[in-house]
């Protein structure tokens, strides 16, 4: 299953995941082309920002090298900074970090943008939550999700 690194801490919490400690991470399989898909919180500064310099300073503070470790330790998603993904003190709680390194040979692509994403995400979160909490078996939940996604994706503009 693919998931964003920002949810990793939740997956480790036995209060919300009965499978905590019973899973591992693995790098994405490679095919004929080495492609890295990027996703994220789409943090940016609007072109018409009233104070773009202050906005940039804030982003540098939150995401910059001097604060990135505290940001991750506070529960945020990992930032793919070399200083973070190679920090051995972070690996015990975040063993996936080395997998965030993007090889220089990799072609970078964004995940496809879909208009029905809010419905898609809600359905996917619901299904995965049922598996993680033990309310449904994985295959049954994913089969049900597949059926639930068909009418949602049918609404996607072509």
C-alpha cells in the first residue's frame, strides 16, 4: 500500500492501529523507467500575497535545515532534506526516511490531479481505517473500496 510519510506516526500508535509494530516499509519497485512521484501539502506563496518576503521567511523557518528535525519530531511529515533522511537519530522512529532520497537518475512526476480527489480520499481513508482497526480484512476492504471508487471516478471530467 502506498501512503504519505506524514501518516507513519499514526500507523505506529497502538491506540489507533491494532497492527502497530507488525509492518515494515519498502522502497517502491522500479520498472523500465525510474520515476519518483511527488505529493505533498502544496505549500507555496500566492502571487498576490500581501507580504511575500515574510511568507518566504516563514517557510524557510518551518522547512529549513535548522528546524526540519524538530518539525518531524513534532509529528509532521518528513521533509525530503538530505540532512533529515540521513540523520541516524531519526531512523528508529522513522525507518522509511532513507527511501525519501530521490536518485539523480529519477524522473520526477506529480501525482495526477483529479477533480474528485476529496471524495476519492475520503473513501480510501475509510477503507484503510477499517483494515488498520481490524474491522475488516484487507481484501474485503479493498474490494469494497474498488466498487465505491467506480462511481466516484466516473464523475471525473475527461
